[in-house]
């Protein structure tokens, strides 16, 4: 295992972002199939070139989402958030998006830097459809954020958006957050679930505290 200083140094060299100006012209990046849950292929490896090196603190948002949610609804929510940001700030936002910012030729190395990547962004932007709260990878990102909040009360803000077709679906998604249980989450590799839940279990307060934190965060968002 690497020591924390080495991980931070590695993350600083590997941290990347994509401009909304670039992403807006290529909605297929979000809307086309292709997740990073163990089925990465060369078909999406070239996307890494669309992102660019970024300094810590210069990326506006870490985009957390489920590749199993409706891509069109996610795109609509992201588009609205980014356009609102552009209107308010006078520039397009920069985003950390797994599909373009993770090096497909060295996924393990980038995933080791994930907590640092999240901390280096100014906002945790969550776009949640029906499956978000059932995916363990999404829960892992939330756990990393909670851990950072415990260590630094000034950690970045959270923006929680619902990728919903109508008010009925939005209500259903909200309920999934209010009833969140990490033990019910699913992932591509069963062994990963046991390992990740073990880490959460051994954290301060364990799984129950994490589950309660997620529910409170959703109610406050």
C-alpha cells in the first residue's frame, strides 16, 4: 500500500477535468452505454483525451451518478445545472467525470486517487435517478465525502439533483434516499461488496451512522 503522501502526489499529477463547453457538444458521453463497473473497453478509452490536466481546487464539480440511471434524464439535469452555473459565473463549469477523467489504461491507479480527486473539486454534484441509492459505487463516493466532512467541516458543498421524468418519479427517488441502506446496495463484483461494506462497518459509527448521514444529507439538500 502507498502512504498518503504518495497517493496525494500521484493524484496531483493525474487529476483531470472536462469543460462543460466540450461536454455540451458531446451528449453521447453521458447518453451512450459504457460504465466503469468492470466492463471498461477500448471503445471508451479514447475519451480520456477529451479531459485536461487540472490543478486542485480548479474543478468546479465532481459528478457522482449511476450509469444504470436513465441517461437522457441525467443529461437534462446536468445540462440545466451547467447552464445555470454559466449564467451566474460568466463561464462554463469544469467537471470531474469518471468516463473521461479516469485513464482506461490504468484504472486501478486512478481509483486509488479517488478520495483526493473528490476533495480537489469544489462541489459534489449528485445526479440521482431511480438506481443511484442502490449502487454500491455511488454509496462509496458518498462515504468518502462523509469521511472528508468529518475531517474538515469546510469540505465542499453538495448539490443533489433528481433525474426524474415527472413529480411522481421525483417523489419515488426522494423516498429511496430517505430509506437508504448501504447493505442493500449492489455492485458488479460480489467480492467488492463484502470488502467495501467491511470498510464502512469499521469506520467510526459503522454502517448505521453512515446510512443515517445519507438520509439526513438528502433531507437537507
